[in-house]
C-alpha cells in the first residue's frame, strides 16, 4: 500500500512539473553584432562541471576563426581567459575550471555562480561565415548534461558549396 502511494505521488509531481518545462521560457545566449556571445549568470553545483562549445559554420576553404573565451566570477573578476582557433565546420571546447574555490566565491549551498563570454574574429571577412556557441553544465560523475544554454535560432542555414567545374 505504501509503495503504490509513493508511486502515485511521484507521478502526480511529474504531471504537475511537466508543463513548466514544456511551456516555460528557454534559457538563451545573447549574440550581438560584434560576434560576441554572452552567457550567464549561471550556477554550477557540487559534483558538476561546465564547458563552452564553439562551432564554426562556413566553407572549409576559409581561414580558421580566432576566439577569446572569458569567464567571470560573481564579483565581475576575469578568472579564466583562453585564446584558441577553430577551423570551419569544426567544434572547439573550453572546460571551465570550477575546481578552484579561491577564484569562485561559494554560496551557502556550495554552488559557484559565474558568467562567460565568447568573442569570435573571422580573419577572412568575405564571405563572412558564422559561428554558434553553447554552454553546458554536466555531472562529473555520469557525464550527463543537466543544463544546455544556446540559441538555435541564430544558426544560419548550411551553405552548399559546389565543387569546381560543376554546373551549379
């Protein structure tokens, strides 16, 4: 009898919470016209890690994009910064170092609050190309992503490049 009440309670809570996930606002990144994507603020809990992913969209014959990723703590201090390049049609990732509690003030529940920005520079402005960035918070134990922040609405349609000598 106790077990069936527990199952009924779990099902009831799941039914009540499901509309919040289906009809609630999505967490989106903000991308402005300066090829900058802003994330945050977001929180990482005990046993979690965070990663920024950048995907460059464009012709494989174009030059790689240059990126600068900055992570800020709740005080607004830059606590991590990294420069890297990503080839067109490739993905680059940046692990945020959440293991150092000295750079991230911890709240009373042990959570770390931060924000991040990704700045991209295309050395070959014609054709301009595009990039997209996502931020994920995942479990260090299982690797399962619990939060994924990005904006799929800003992705451009894939360009089809005809091979040389074709009739297109």
